[in-house]
C-alpha cells in the first residue's frame, strides 16, 4: 500500500467538541499519528451526549465511550488522559508538543492563558511546530472572551438571519452548522499549506482561525452586497435569484421513512428548457405554454403561483420517482433525504461506500463518516475506531513522552494522568 | 512582500460553481490560479446581485466571492483550438481543478487519465455533486440538490414548513473546502514522491458531515432526527432560551445552558434596569434562584410539579422578553456577554460589517477594483498564517488574462 501523505507526522490534538477534533481526525485519516489529549477533569462533553449505543434490551449504554457524537469525530486517534490543571500535566503536555509536528486547539483564549499554551511558549520548545488555534472570535480583540459554542456561533455569524423563510424568526438551521465542515475543513487547509511551507523552508508558524471569521467568509454575496451596495439581504427561504422553480416540494408520504413520513423533493430550474422539460416529465406539458412562466423573469415575478403549480405536480408522487424522472431529463432534482436514506436506502451512497463501519469495544460495530476526499493513489481511511477515554495513556507516556513505568505510576497516583 | 504558502504552485481550473471556492482558497494562499471559462462566462457570472445594479459578467457579487485572487482565460472547449490550448495549459500546471459534469473533460481530451499519462506528477481534483462513480454520478446538480441529498436540509425549519436550505451555496462550499484539503494532501504527496493522482470530491458526501448527530442516531438507534423549528428539542417555552426580539433585530439566548453565568445573573441585570417586574416575588423568586437545565429537568419528570411550573416558566419568559425588547441587539449582546451570559447576536449583514470585534481585528480587507475606478471592503480570509498570510485581490474580469496566458504558451 502507498505511503499516505501524512505518515510520519504527529499531531498534538488539544481540542474538543466538534470543530477541533474533526480536523485532527482528517489528518489521522491520511496517515498522521494524532494524540488526543483529554481529561476526565475537563471532559469533552460530546462523550456524554446523545446518541448513545443501545443495549440489547433497548436501553442506552452508559459511560464515556458510547456516544456516536464523540466517536464519529475521533476515529483513528490515540487518547491520553492528562490533567492540564496540574503543573506536571502541563509539563507532559509540552513534551508531547515538543515531539509533534502540529498542535491544534479550539480552547478559549482564557484557557490558552491558564494552561500556558501560547504559540511563543510552544515555539520555545519546538521551533518547527505548526500551531493552529481556532477560538470562537479570535485570540485578540474586545470579544475574545465572549462565551459560546456552535449554537451561539450560528446566529453570531449571520447564518440564522440569512437562512429560512422570511415569515419565521431567525431560528437557525437545526444544527450547530459551522462546527462540522466549515471550521474543521478550513483549519486543515491552513495546516496543510503551512506544512508545505515548512517542507520548503523548515519554518513552523502559528495559524489563527477565528470561527466567526471563517464562517463569514463563506456566506456568499450577503456581506459584500452590504459593503458594496448598502443592501441588507434577508431570509429568502429556498429561492435563488437566477433559478425558478427553486425549492422543496411536498411529495407523497412514505410510511417506511421512520418518524419522518413527510417526503420532499428539491428542484432547481436554471434554464427555460429545464422548466419545459419539467412540465413534460411531470405530465403537465400545457404549463410550459403558460405565459406567466415563460421566462426566468416571468417565473420569478410569479413565483408563488409557480411554486403552487409545481407542488400540485409532485404531491401524489414518490419523491424518488420525481427525482429520477426529472434527472432523466437533465433537470437538477434531489430527494430531501434523512439519515436512514443516507445509510440504508440511497443506492448511490451505498455504491460509493462512503461510510466506514468500524468495530468498537463498547458500542459494537458502528458507522463513521469517511474521508473528506477520495485520493486515488493515497486513499484516506480510519485505521481504528474512536479511542476509549485514556485508552492510550500508557502508550503515549512511554513511547512519545519517554516516561518509565515507575514515573507513570507516580503520575497516576498524583492525579496527573486523569 | 511576505512569502506565501503556495508560492510556485500553478492551478488551472475549469470550474463554474461547485469547485470555484476551492480555487479561491488556493489563490489566496499564493497559488497562481488560472480559471478557464467559456465564452460569455459560466452560470455564476450571471447571478444577481450585481455591483451597483450594473448587470454583466464582471459585476456579479456571488461570482466575486468565489473567485477572488484568480486569473481568467476564455477558451471554447468545444472547439479543437480551445481544446489544444486548454491541454497545453493544464499540462503546465501542478494542479488541475474541475467541476464539470462527469465525462465532460475526458470527452475533450482533458480528463485525468489523458493528462496524467503525459504528466505523472499532476494532481487532478474533480469536484462534482455526486463524485466520479456510482449510479448518480451523472445527475444534474445545483447547490440545493446537495443540501437535500446530504441529509442536512431535513434538519432545518419548522415541521409544518418545507425543509430549509442553509444560506448561500453551502453544498458547493463544503465540497470546495473538502477539495482544498484533498488537493493539498495530494500536492504534498506529489512534491514528496513525484506521484500525482485523481482527487474525487462529492458535494453530497462533503456536506453530509453537517448532519451533526443524525447519521449516528440512525446507525445506533434506528431513529431519524427531524426538523424541530424554533422550539428546538425542548417541548415547552423556557426562559432565556431561544430567539428574542430587540428594538432593531434579534438576539439568541442560551442562558439556561451550561457554560455561562446562571439565570439569576440575568435577573440581576434586569433589576439594575428596573425591569425585574415581579420576579423578586413568590412564586417566581424561589424558582428563579435555582433555575437551570438540571432543575428544570427535575420539575418536568414529575407531572404534578411540571403542571405547576410550566405557566410560571412562561411568565418568567415574558418578563425576560420584555426586558430584551428594550435594547438594541448589539447592546443586549455586548452587555450580556460582558456579564458572562450566553447571549448571541443574530447578526445581519449590517451588524457583521460594523461588528466591533471584526473591526478591532482589521479583518475586512480593502480590495482595489481598478476597472470600476473604486476600491471596496471584502470579508477577510478564514485564517491568519503568521509567516505566510493569505492575500486577497480582486476577481478577474471575464477573459482578462487570455492574451497574456496564451502568449506564454507559445
């Protein structure tokens, strides 16, 4: 098997929740050895948040190792327990950093202060380190100590104000959206760029990814429209300025869709030809001749009536059937899928085997999101499931930090390795 | 001038929407990114809004934000001359980036196999709706299709409404962010070994991680997460949890969640402003003094105490709502956070543009638009690299660099 791009690279993963650990997991997927530093004294709450694996009687399994939320972001890592509130814990943490190529954290600036994890402090022991900080608002600035997590970040970044229907309040998008792709992905891009620079020059550096800045960068035209034109865009539901119909349309219920029988299909007509094709494919060719909908401008001007008409075409059909019928004519369309579809029913997801199923000592076999991109010569994959809390404390202490068994026993007794 | 992380890297991209932001990220980091566009430009050059309502291929703001810092070459890939020039250009690159329908590039002699055979070190990244293989590989794509098919849309919105998409083109952006990671991994490998490869990114897969816990909930418990709207997963209205109107907008409160100051700190603030109403009187005073998620969970587990406490919680919530409604969103946010209360502003484009944190950090960058005889502010880069900072310059006019780039080929 080909050598993976990050083999030989060690990552000191001092992060928690979503945005930090997912990025470190990507690095592990492509060959890096990732040492996840955690502690029962400052537990990553995702370890104790749903969804938990089930016992045979249907009750939830308990403990620190049975959350699918945590496990899906930490596959392939080593877990060491280290209490960074102790001086010795900080010393050992710094020795891990000294032996690492990349340091990652999304702790708040206050915690960085308290645990002595500033870039200058890291650089003093390891000048080649690439140190990536991903605080909510930045390491500097008047809001640097503002509190938050993904649910706070969603409104603060503008996502809530700009997503959803105009007649609803800005309630967000149902998830802590920025945590899962945007912020971890941007962090990894910056780290890989810094790694290239280090390969060329031998020079490490500091990366700062304020989550607020990273997300405002991907909002599309909204902020620029204000800066350039003074326009304040607002929620426009599922509509698009250069396509119509463009939205989600109700289809026939599907009783096999567990707990969510309502089914929807999204459709995006970008050209007049696509609109005509849609009318024919869905059995209303006469609608294509309706002057209210002849051109994009017409359809935009009469969009409420247009949406009603399209809804009448989809209402009695299966969502999958509408998608396949429209796709056969080259019209962009897709089922509003749920997780059951993603894992069990979407033939395409199955064929591409995106999800990787891994054995885990406490949860049993479970699905994990696969690598973010498929590299033909050096494909990334999870080499192991998520570690149990402190599963590799001994291994990391011996092999990476260079401690003896006696030293480790003392540190355990002193409450450092907890 | 500072060194750039991707100095010396040349990217030739054949993108319109799904892969464009990937090219932009590489360009901001210092790569020379040459965008090959069809005559007239692609779909993205014709999406409103436009700069000062001046409709045209060089003024679409949606195009701009995905195409900063690049060069533009116009080639007709349906003509033999265009194909020859495109191939020459691509073979001179370290990275080829495309988001064309599967098969489009290969049909024109520009696919991975053909180019890789002539240049083994080439990194070739394809960013499409559904990836290069599988039964849906040929499906027509648009961002909303990715948002739906990835399992993300079903989680957003009120249960009685259609599912909501997330602002902008998040399936495209997710795919591009994944493509940037995959491309740089492949570049590191190519620079170490001389071996190039094909990087295949599916927008459906890329966005699916944003299902949060829905995938694992089905996998472990065979339950589907559904959209729960404004109320979230909480069955009753709780004080200081959710969206609250201000004089000029909204804030989101999460005061009962762990992590910030507890509810009595909010009542202290209300009292200082003379807005505590009857919360210092019974039955509210004793409830307020212990109010957090844990105590509420205890009340709710006992049907008798739940029946008693639900209307009291509703009243307390009304008092909170009346207090928040006296302030601007920025006041509620900055003063609330100053008191360690979990308050998030519902930022608008305007409050983002004036956000005192972003301004204090000089995040917005001034970009010179010589062809419009102006300069304007743009959102800054997602990250700051201390030694090799990202630099943002204006997007190219359609075909602006055609002559210059083609001359360098011959």
